[in-house]
C-alpha cells in the first residue's frame, strides 16, 4: 500500500502542483496511523498540514487529489469542513500539540460525565509534528502545560532535519549529534519517550505505532524520515522540491520568472555589501523570502531564527538599539504572530527596524491561512509606523533604502509572484527616495469627475483595467466587462483620473514626509464626485476606509453650507471583502471573486461614470 500511495501522490502532485517532498516523507507513517487508530473516535492533528495529502487519500478523497489547491478543489491543508477526518484545521506551524491537548482535555471532561458502566473508550489524539515545529515557542508552551497531566495525547515527532530550509537551533543540533540526550530531554517534560525508529521501515514502524497507541497519558514516538522519500530529485534538493509547480513534467525543469522575492534578494545583497550596519533576520524562510543570497554572503550578519516570529521581531529590536539596521523578512500571515512585538518592542520605542512583509495580499493556492489580507489594517493604526506598498522594483528599493536612513519603524509590503517592472538602480539619495515614493498621477489628462486611487500591486491591476477600457472604448463595446455590454457615447467620452499611492502612512513630524501630507486633501479631491479605492488587502479597516474617514473629517470641518454641491465625494472601496477567502488561482479566480480583478475595476469605473455626469473642472 505504501508504494502504491507514494506513486499515486507523486504522479498527482507533479501534474496538479502542491506540497511535494513533505508528503512523500510521511507515507508509511500515515498508513500505519490509519491502520491503528479507531476513527472517528480517535483523531490526528497534522502540524502545519502541508504533509496531509496521504491522509486525505486514505480518508476517501483520493479521487479529488488532482484538484488540490485549485479553486473549489481540495485544500492543501486539513480543513474541518472538508472531511470529518480533519479534526483541526492547520496551515501555520506548531499548533498541533496545543490543539491535541485541548481535545484530550475536553474528551476527559466528557468521559467523566458518563457512567463507568457505559464502557466508553477514551479517544487518543495524535499530534504529528516535525522537528521544525519544535523551534517555535508555542510547542514548548504546550509541552510545559502537558507536564504531569494524564491526558491521552500521543505525539509523533517526524524528524527529517528540514522545514522549507534546514532547521536551526539547539534541539535540531541535539537531534542530529546527541541522540542519547534526546530521550532525557523529552522525559524532562514528562513524556514517555520511544525511539528513534526508521519511519520508512513498516516492519519497525507499525509495531511501534501500535505499542505507543496502546499506552495512556502523554507520550512521544520519535521517527526518522527523509523528506522527498522515493523521488530521487526531491531527496537530493529538498528545499527546491518542498513544493512542486503545477504541470511540471519530470523530464523538463520548470521555467523561472523574475519574482518579487528574487529582486528583493538582489537588493538586500547590494545594500548589505555597501553598508556593514545592515543585518537580516528571518523566521525559517531564507529561501522563500529571498534572504538566502545575503545570508550566504554574510553568514555572520544574517540570521535564521527558526519558526519564531515573536523572537525574530524582539531580536531585531534589540539589535536596533546597538547601532545596527535590522531587516526582518516575514510572510504577512505569519507576521500576525508578532503583532505585540511590533507595537511594544519596536514602534513604541521608535526603533529603526525594517519589516519586509512578503506574500502581502492574496497568495492563491495556499488559501485563507496564508493570504496576506490584514497587514495594512493592523499596521496603519500603530503610531510611529511608516507603511509602504510599492508597485514595482524602483519603489521597493526606494522603500528599503529609506528604511536604512534611521527614519524609524518602517513596514514594506509586497506580493507573491512575478514582478511586472523589475528595473532598479542602486544609486539612491533621500530626495530621490521621497520623490519615488510620492503620489503619482498615472492618468490625469482632461476633465474628470471620477478619481481612482490605488496602492501597491493593486495599481498594476488598475493599469490592466485601463487597458481594458481603452480597448473597449475603441471598439464601442464592453465585452470584457460582463455587467456592462453597451454604454452611451456620453459615457464613452467621459474620463477618470488615476492616482497611485506608494506610501500609505508616514510620520507627520518627520520633515522628510511633510511634503506628502498634502497629497490627498480636500483640495486635491474637491473636483471629484466619486472616488474608487483599490487595495490588495482587506477593505474593512483598510487603507481606503481610512482615507475616506480622514477626508470626511477634513471636509466637514470646512464645509460651505451655502453650496448645493455635496461636500464629501461618494466612495467605493475595492479589495478583499470581510470574509476568509478560500484557495485558488489569483488571476483566474480569487481577484475576481473578491471583486478587484482588472475587469471588476473597469466595471466599477464605467458604472461610476454612468452615474455621475461630467460636471467637474480640470484637476488643480
């Protein structure tokens, strides 16, 4: 069965894409657990969950595996509403022990309410955790709480030496160099330790699983596995094969594009070469975030701290007090774990930490656990935080360079994927940086009563929307916009203006930014009846809503009650709605589902032009 399952998953993932080598490493473990556990009384919590594909197949979802991570297909992670076998949704690291412990505690409470004669078996909850998950504080908080309990929790430590990149830290070193001390270390936490054993030898693994299962109380089974087992290219290059791209053919290498992360990595290396004060920190993401080039060049100045977002930020804060320039690389969704540290340890002390927020906005196939939907909303309310959203490489470099000039805490958000405009030059000064990050009128010709304001990657989507409008204006139809099939010549000849804002928030008391404070004011917006904002983030509490509130407050203070014209323009905000957005392809599915695909932006502009006659004068 293990061989058949490994072959099936290999063929499926190499065709449809998805997490690859981690799943090949747990084939035998998954088969043994499904053979031993009493479903649905028992349950498995898969830490992170990217290794749950074999579990999905064995729980009756094999026929749908080809849909993994596609729109309306199987999730790439365990999902409670997908199957009763998925007892806990995961996606972020190190939650499994806490969750299994909570389930076991609840089960014990429920069992105590039944008569002993009912002969109800107490369920076993299995937490499958990788050695990478034990670099995170949350796992240790759970182990500390589990100490001396009698909860029926079975931990399986899947020791493969790897996260996305090689694991770091004391435990990883001990696992590889001092296995005789590992048993004592886990027993110090009150766990009944067993192992290590070969996680690919079913003759050894299955009896060990069964022995451990038949015990009670907190226990840990330590197994050794190989990430990518059974597929030689994945065994050899485990970081590269952590995830496989869609439609990869075995005999052909995948084609690479210029990505935000690649360009960022080049910029970081260039800055580090020219400024010895620059240091880098990442929580277990040096390759995927682009820090690996600088890390290899300056191993004494760049740090992989493991899956430890809280520590990463406070570590950076400490370094910033000692005349260094810390740059922290982190996914937007993982930054949520370090929110207090950014407020309490960095912003409150006004420390010059540069926060590079990767995977901002929709990330596609990984779904709601990984979408960077909330960073604008939760950062823009923090004092002394500069917030940048570049749309191209020049703006990204200007943001990074500006952060090295002791301007205080600065956060720079950018998306996953290909960079449309990847041109940049390392030559930079303060004046040029501010000029590059100043508001830019991308479309300001003629008269207009509709104003489109965009930021970051959403600006690139809006530029595509303008191309749609131009194409359909020339043809006299709106075939690219479903909701508008034809419109009057008056609307065809109407116009709108487009303003791009790279710098979303700045410190008003900093003289460098005083010129930006007048960028969007009642004076610059008074000629418009309708304003559309677009952002690659959540609309609720987002930047667009904040802009509307700020303008409304300013306009109300200077409202001329003798005019019949409305003092406050009407607003429409496009972005991620107030829902958790499922997985799918960004361009084909998710942007449109959220209502800010280029076609949706074009439709919003046309609808606004149809409602508001051209009464405004030229922009002043």
